[in-house]
C-alpha cells in the first residue's frame, strides 16, 4: 500500500481528496462532452438566455470574489497600512487563481473559444463593453501573475529576478486598482443595455457603481473568509508575523467592510428613489429584493460593525461568509433570477446539472491549486532569506 | 403621488425630492454609524 502514501506520510484517500477526485472525474467527462458536442450538449442555454451559470457564477462571482487582491494590495501599498502586509500574498494568490479560472471558464462558455484573442488582433471593437472587460481581465491577470511571482521566485531561489519584481510592487498595485475599477464596473455596465429584460428593482443606470462598490465588499470579505479557512487548514504553515497580524487584519477588514456595506445600502436606496421603484417592493420580486438588501447587505453590515466594536473575531469571520453569499446572491439575481423576469416559466433558465458540475469542477481546481501553492511556497510565511525585506 | 405623475417634469420633481430626502437621511446616518463603529476604539 506504499503507493497510496504521500511524501509526507499521509494517506491520499482522505474524504477531501476523494470528493475532489470525484468532482474532477465528472468535470473531465463533461469537458469532453462540451468540446465534442457543443454548448447544447451540456447546457440549458438558449437564444433567450445566452448567458447562464458559467457567466453568472464563474465570471461575475469569480471576478467579484477575486477583488481581495486589489483591495488588500491597495490598503497595504497605496494607503500605507503595513499592518495588513501578511494578508497581501494570500490575497494576491486567491485573486490570481480566481482570474485565471475566470479565463479558463470562459473557454467553456464562449461558442468558439479559440477566438478569445480576436478582439485584440482581428477586430478591435473598442466601443464594446465586452472588449473593455476582456482587455482589463487580460491585463489584470498579467499584473496579478507578476505580483504573485515573488513567491515562486523565492521558492526557486532566483534572488535577482525576485528583487526586480519586488521593486515593481507599487506600479503593479496602481495598475491593479485602475484595471479593477474599470472592469468590475464594466461587468455591471453590461446589464445596463438590457432595461427591458432585467427587473426594475435590480436594473439601474448605477449598475456599474453597484458592481464596483460591491466588489470592494467581496474583496474584503473574501480575505477574511479565506483567512479563516487557511487558519483552520494551514495553521502550521503560518509564521509568527502572520499569526500576530491575523487578528488585526480581521478587525480592520471587518470594520472597512461594515463601512462600505453601509454606503452600498445607501446608494441602493438612491437607485430606488431615482427610478421611483418603491411600488415594486410590495410584490413577490420586492420581497426577494428585500431579502437580498436586508439579509445580505444590512445584516452583515450590522454584524461586521458589532464584531469590530466588540473585537469579536469569530463573529467577523462568520459574517464574512454571509457577505460572500450576499455577493453571490446579487450576481445571481442580476444575471439569472431577475433576468428575463417577464418570460413564462417554461422559457426561464435553470442551469443543466452539467453546467453546475463544470462550475464545481472549476472551483475544485482553484481550491486544489491554492492548497498546492500554499503548502510549498512562502505565501503564509516569510521566506527565511527575505525576513524584513519589505 | 404616482397617480399625479403625467410628465417627465412631474417624474423628475418627485424622484429628485425623494432622493434629496434619502441623501439628507444618509448625511445624518453616516456620522452616526461611524460613531457606532469607532466609539470603542482606543
């Protein structure tokens, strides 16, 4: 049975590995079906619903939850909050994997994935929002890759290359913030062209602002949430500095998230007022909208605030999950639930199980890649050769 | 009020009035929330 043992002596057949392996197996089979049988073979997409779960979850949620990279690096390097430094590398890694998987997922969703580079080399289409999203995601993925490289370079012992990349940190952070501001908002702007399809409670000419502000909430919450999972599973990989700074990161990000959530709630109210949508609140859709606003915006806002006041780390960590779910719910509402709301139920979109399988497959790849990098590279600890080098 | 909206002017007048009220409420709520958030800070 020696072949079932890992190099560290642990068994390969843990419940986590078995579930992950099963998901990868199903995902692999569905991948073959997708690329041999086309979109119709594995999805419920139609002319009425050309964008489904792979856009709503893999792209919109993926990009929003990867916002922790620009939020954390901006806090540390632009606003000079060095006490959050230990959170930067895990956040950048999460963001890099998030964006890489967004691009990976797009290959499943677009009809002819080999044409993904066309906007850059064949038809510029510079007036298109999708061009702007595509350009920003491509550029930001590159920026995140460079921002992430000090960790593998330290791991591999390439000191000179590592020192050159570290000198670029501030420039890369500024690029990251600019590019994120552009494409996070543009993802919301994509839905501004569909006023007759999106329910008025979710439709607003302020959608780009909503998407950008909520991405900050997603980024802050994701850093706290990912940090709590890392503490549970990779505690032994964390050095003293990381452990010492961890509570400060949770408290600081919790307080910031409470503040931004409060602002987000106010601008959503302004959106209701400007479009005079109050009467829709007294409908079934209104009830669902209130669930999102009160249960997944105002409630996490209050819980974050109470957690920061009481220095209740556990409460903030639990609230981060609620806030992350709130972002998922919002993106689902905009892209699927409240989209085509006027169509009869027979024409409405519900994802095929194989679409869900591919989304799970992609999330699983992300989790496994995160585990691979964190257990090998200096992500949660400082490399001994570069202690106090920043 | 909705029944009295006949023109774009009516619509803008009504929605702007409500928006201004929301903003006034926000201007009061923001400092109050900030105090709630920070009053136990050292």
